[in-house]
């Protein structure tokens, strides 16, 4: 739970990458990064995470929503924001709030943020004790507890307190702070489930259960041997009672210890309530002769079992993140200048060094291949099911697997800054961005416990008079209600679902940077696509060659290659590449000249040739309405063969060219001053899975799909028809794309924008959810997008929508289910339908295990192959 000064919507600052250690400390004490000047109607604030134009755009738009804002000047290079405003219309606090609601933290001079590992903090009540302890520590400006990962992030004023004081405060709440990654792994790794059931608490719990069982044996079966063994405060103690008390002594140790820390930190949580329930049963038994030893022993044993089950269930969720962290090897083999190889920890590998990776080994660092060839399994990062061939110059990522060849890789980023580390850090930080439902649950839970405790007191004092129950029964009912008073399962229902969904997505090459984005993606009604590089491949290729007047296809490509070889235009590059792949011979080139807006001219083997738009050849005097097509020797593709009624003639102006253009293709004519030799069509081809992606989104319930592009309307319409989107908007400038997104947001409840994360950054930031494609090697896309598809695979989009949709359903099920079961049990208690053991197993342990298990179902969702 965030400290009170965090924004209400729960959004936290975007991550900029972290070490995979239990502690992370960063101090901002340079003047340029922590200036905070309030001079009349001008305020300057430090926003260090505002480090790109897209970030600045989000912050500026958020701040301008305030009344009286005169000027906003974001400076991303130094991470500061200067705002001019009217004195009476707004305030520094309101501006700070708008910045934080845009997802960026405002930092004061000298602040330090520390991330601590607290593995035993595994439930909301545990987090509550830690929060109360931190509230009393001077200098702490904000904190965030994450029981799902066992971490605490604390921001404090380094001039008034230090990390050691923060650690002492947390440990005063009864929780140990670990210091190293190895310590956390041993406490929280993949083997932790086994250690939970053999831990000292587990052993005490089993002993407690043994004595409880023996007590029941004497109480109900060996009744003749259940003799009185003594008297305490006037109440007789029998053999069964003594056995129950021993069971309480073993099973209740940790409960009473945690209850003490809860009382010390003024936290009304399950540990405190269970301690009151156990002690209340003992006091009622010893002081008033009510003989509630069995109830006390049952509470101690079953609640200890419940705690073990809760820890085990929570570790299942934690392990899904731990698996991500374990993808990267701990060591790397470095090739030294003298040729020797040395194996060292990855943290010691420097940028620029060369690491050696043999077949079957994991790639330890991000880098570029400098020697060798191999197929690399990139599934851990991009989710691609088929290994990708890598050779000299290709980029590789830490955590991916070298399948078959030998590779030497020059390191391009340190262990703390590689793609995998950034993914892990962003997944961890994603919990900061709370969903709307999570915020509601936190507000509701603040009222739930006091109300149920008050109801327990009312039932205890009132049921003997209203329902005619005995005082001992009324006390048992009150104790049972205390068991139900903690909303742990209710509170944990949302974050455990978010963690499960986000880590499952990361396993499949989709990075979701917050629970709020996961929730929003599941509720979108519209998906807007950029065209180039999203629905299309983003690379021009030759699609059609029409040979004319007796020339062959090879003749046309040879001339086109010669003319375009010196051109830097993408169309020319596509033609040259096609000719090269077809093995077409080169021609001597001389006198190359670019004809602005029309095409190019050059002498090929001494003969002037031209390549360009139809208008260029129209100017040269050609009759483009009547051209002879080649029918033998050359090739006329089926899509472009338009013969006249006689003599194999083509009408280029009215038929062939318009038809090609209607398919979204660009047409280039090739010829001399005297003869038109052929037509070459070039296009940015539609991605193979684009049509299926759009259709699948429609099947999953997306209401409307739209394509936004700056391309001409004819090309846009052709691509839109090919992929099956409901609407297309063409010839849009970047700011017009933003306006289009705004219109869609106004018309529909939620809009997802899918683009490359760079050129489309403003539109991505404006949409309800921004989704960037092919983000694995792109820092900008990782930082600016709300969700990033790590691989260049559009087919992951339906998977993302389905996962988000199912996550929303699971969250609703968890919240409603846990609330209804708790409420039903509480209402049934005064009427004697709920024994205390059922309250512990069903209302506490059962619900915690149930919501965690339900959340883990999200990991079963897989992308379509």
C-alpha cells in the first residue's frame, strides 16, 4: 500500500531499469535533478523519470488540465518541469498531483529511494505492520509494500534518516530484511515450497496438531481416562485440557509473537485478532470456567496451517517472477585479448568485452555477434517459438539460448541494464500501478475490519439476550467473527491476479508495465493500428514485374537495377534488392540524374534510360493507353495482365496502373526515350498474420478496429481491405493521429493504439493503452509504451487482449467470491452454523488458497501458434 502522499490512482513512476538485487539505492542530490524553486507564480520541480519527449508530453498534458496554467516547460535532458500559473487559480501541490497522476514522481532535494527484500512479508496484514512502522519514521516521504514479491520500496530524506534506520523500523515490525540476492533466493526461490513445510513454524504446527488430536481422543473417546489433573483459579483442568493447552503453546507462539508486533504498531490485522481470540478463549476458560481450551487449540493449530498455506500459495505467485530472474546465467565466459578465456560473474563483465557462448548455453549479456553463426531460441524474451538464425552483426539478448553453433558476442550493455533486467524491473514495478479495483478493495478493507470487530462485540454481548444463547456460546461466536474480521483473501485477490497475469505475459514475450494497463487492455472497445511496420512489414519489396514490347522480366529488372542503383530512395533500394536476389547482371552506368518529383535518368551501356512515375513517360510523348504486352519470353503476372480485345495490348493509364495502385502498390515505369520496356510494382507487404489478428480480435469481442496512417487514401484503403479493419483514416500527420485517438476515446470507453513505439509515441501516449511492437531492441519503445510486444509479432495482440480480459474476470471472481463467502459466514455465525474451525479453514486459509489458485490459472493462457 502506498503512503498517504502517493497519488490516489496508484500510478507510480515508470521504471528506468534496476539491478536484480534485493537492495537498490539511488540518491538525487545534484542541483539540476532536484531543484525545487517556488517563485510567486512560477514553480520548478524535479521529475527525473521524465526522460523522453513522450514522457514530457504526458506530463505537460496532465498539468495543462489545471485551471490557470500559463506555460509548461518540460526539460527532459535535466529532468525538470517549470510551470507558470496564476497565483489564485492553482498551487504547487495541485501541479505535483497532476504530474504524479501522469505516472511520474516529483522528487525533492536529497531524497533517496531504497528497495529492500522482506521475504516474510507475504500478506496484507504483514504489509500493514511494516507500513505503520515506517509511518513513525521521520524523513520517510513515501513507501510501497509488495507482499506478492516480498519487497518494500522506501523514499526518504537522506539528511534526516538513513537506510539503517529504515531497516530497523521494518524489523521492529517483526520482519527480517535480507541483504543479498543469494539470501533472497534461498528464502524465496523455487525450492522454498519444500522448506515452508519443514520450517520451524511448520514443525511446531505439526506438534500442535498432534496434541490437539490427543486432546480430542481423551475428550470424546477415552472419556474414562480424561481425569482431572488440577485446578487453576477455581476451574478444574482435565487431561484433555492440558493437552489442548500444550497444543496452544506450540501452535500459538508465532501467532502471539506477530500479534505483539501488530499491537506495538497499532495495526488491527489478522495476527492481532487471532491473538485476541486465542487469549480470550483461554481467559474465558481459566477465569470464568467456560472450558474453551479446545477452541483455543483449534484456533492455534488451524490458523498456523492457514499461514503456511498462505505462504505456500504466495510463493507460487512469487516463483513466476523468480523464473524470469533465473533466465539469465550468473556467470559469463570472457575472451581476453590474448585469446585466453575466463569465467567471471556477469556483474563484472564490462561493455565492449567479448563473451563466448557454446551450443546449449544461455547468452549471458546483451550484445552483437562478432564471430560465429547459430540459431538462437529467443522465446524467453520475445516469445518466438522458432529459433532465429544469428550471424555476424546481429543483436542477441541475455537469457536467450544458443541452440547449435559457437558465438562470440561483444557486450553492448551491462548486466543491470540489459533487456532482461529491464523486463524484470518493469514487471516488479508494475505492481506500483494499481488497478481501479485494487484501489477500491484497499478503501473497502479499511472499513471492513472495524465493522466486523464491532459486529463480533455486538454478537458476544447481545446474542444471549436476543437469541437466547449461553454466554460461552456467545463468546465462541464472537471469537469466530474475529477470525473472519481480517480481509486478507479479499485484499490479496487483486494483486496476486495482476502478478500472475503480468509474469505470464512476460513469459510469452509481452511486457505489461502495470496492473492498471492490464485492466485497461481487457476493457478496450477499439484497437487502432498504425499501418507501416505494424499491419505491414515496414519494408518495400517488388511484387509485380510487367515486361513490355518484347522485353523479358530479366531485361526490365536489369534496366531498373541500373537506374536505381545510385538512388537512396526506399523504392530504388527495393528494386535493387529484388534484382540482386534474382541474379540479374549489372549494366554500366553513366550520367545519373534525379528528376525531382518524377524519377531518375541515366545512361546504361551508352543508351539513355528513364525510371519513374507514369507522368514522366507521358511527358516523353508515350501513348500509355496502348502498350504491347510481352506474352512469350517475358512474364506478365496474373494480377496485372489486362489485355485489349485485340493484339495483347495494355491500357496502362486506365487499367494496369490504377489496378496496381488500388492494391496499395507504387508503380515505376522503365524505358528509353523510344521504347517503354516494362512496369515494376513495389509495395510494403501486409504481414502474414495481420488479417488473422484482426479477425481474432473481432472474435474475442473488440467492438471496432481502425487503421491510422499518413499514407495516401488509395494505399490505405487497399491495406485496410486486405486485413479487414472496420475503418481507415489516411493522410494523417502525427498530431492528426493524436486528434483521431482523442475522438475515438470520446466515442468509446477504451482505445488501444498499436504502433512501433517511436514514430507513434504521441498517439500511444494519448490512447487508453499504448502497445509498442518489436520492443526487445528498442529502449524508447520499452520506456514509452504501456505494453510492449517484445517480438515483431502481431499475433501476440489477440493473446494480450484475451489475457487481459480473463485477468479482469479472475479479479472480479476473486473479489466477489471472497467478499460473499466472508459475508455469508459472518451472517451465519450468530445462528450457530459456522464452527470456529470452518471460519479458519474456509474464511481464511481456504479463501487465500482459492484466490491464489484462481489467479494462477492465467498462466495457462498461451498465444495461438
